[in-house]
C-alpha cells in the first residue's frame, strides 16, 4: 500500500512532553468501527472490559542505553553519543552512533560525565570494531558484564523518543515516567508506552473486577522510532526485536479464550509478539526469539481481540498497525476526533481502546 495513505496533519502542539498525573488520569478514546466514538479515561478500564477478559502487558524494562562521551584520535577529542540496542556478548554491543560520520573502525571512545568539552570521569572506554551502512556501529567495551552493566547504569541516560528529546532535555523525572510500574526484564531502548498509563491501584481494581493480567516480554528496539522512508509499505523492513511468551502464559491465554474471554493487548508490542506466537488456528504457543512482523491493512489477526494503544505519528508503522486492526478510515476519523478534542499524542500522551474491524 502507498505510505501516503497513512498520512494526516498532526499539529506539533499535540505531542505530549510530559505524562499526566496520576498515570491513569490519561484520556482513553474507545473506538468501535461503525459506532460513535466514546471519550473516557484510562481509570475507566474496569468498567469498559468484562470479567474473564485478560490483559497482556509487556514487562520489558528500559535500560539507560544512551551514552554521551568523546571520540579520541591522538590529542583530538570530538563529542559523540551512541544508543545501545543489541548486546552481542559480554563486552560487545551494536549501537546507533551520532553523528555517524565521526565514527570509524579503530576509534577509541570514552563515555562519562563532562563539562565544557572536558571529560571529568575516566568512565567507560571502548573501541569501534565495525561500522554499518545505516549508521550503526559495533562497539567493544574495555569492561565486561556484570561490571560493564554497572558502568552503563552509572553513566547512561534514558533514551527518550526524538520527538520529546528534541524539544526538552531528559531529566530525573523521566527515569520513572518512562518506565511501566510492572517493568521487570531489562533490555528495551524504548518503553511499551500503552503500559505507562497503569498504576498499582488500577491493576487492583482490574483484578477485583475479574480481569486477569498476564505478562510477556518484547525488548523494544530503536526501530520503533525510525521513519518509513519507502513510498510503498512493501519497501519497508522492520528491525528485529527479541521476545518471549512463557508456556504457562500461552496456556492461560488459550484457556481464557476457550471460556469466552477476550485477549486485550496492552500496546502494539504485546500485540506483535502475540501474533508472532500464534498459529494459523489462533492457538497461542510458547515463543522465544526474534520477531520482525510488520502489520499493515489486509493482515488477518489471530491472537488479539482488543488493543489498547497510544496515539501514533503520521506515516508510522504503528499507525499502519492500528489501521489494520480497526480499519484505515475508522482510524483516520478517530484521530481527527482526537486532534480536535485536544487528546495528547505519542509516548507521554493519551490512549485509545480499539475494537477490530468486523470483517477481518
């Protein structure tokens, strides 16, 4: 399909730079294809769902993957930064480099606190082993895990989406704000943002209403921020991300569906992982490995009955996914309603609860 079919005008002021407080005070637009749109709040979820429904959340934990430092060549030191996205072994990582033209194999790097261009902390040293065509580099650190992990946590920063980080500096509040309350398995460089709306109190109310919550893990990679540069969706390739669905989780979801309960994916990451784990008959199986599934209109959903997700950017793979789920015209109308109604978009923004298009 043509990528411009997923374009719409989004005023910059719609992109939220901070989350609302408390988290579950965020607005929630309920979208049922063929019916009127309904404005709610995330805290209304226990009343919008039914006993026996199962929420599937992504418990990945965002790591402080953004490192700032210097490239050292002789006596010259040049400011650089990297965002780690794939661990290769105990001391080697793949990373996106900025600015990419300043990196070459053999370069020495030093990461740590700095002021006025001078490194104040011996910090963390590394060497560039290889450079890819898309701006990624392979870095070998002088330290190895677990000491390396401790150093990364000491000097790394939360890698906020460029749509936020380009408009304000990252600060201490983001360390908590850009992490779900149930985050457990570290490995993501971006948050599963639909989950940012949940609070302990909301989860207790959902449990009391007979709505179960199950966890899966998909380590969200930097590909979630990359624009679609192709003119046609057939020309775009998704970055692979690692995920896992445990045996007992798969069994519990299949039992719930057999009883008539609905599988409610909390976020596109949970949905993409469940669809990767499902067979053609809709049975969800245990899964462990990489997925690069790219969902566009025409896809037949097998594992997910409802989807809660934030509002996404024009021409993005995520808007293509929600268009596949609820219908492109339905979602364009829903987004017009959201923009006109002052809903907040993207990672720190509001949410929607989507029902599937009738014929899919």
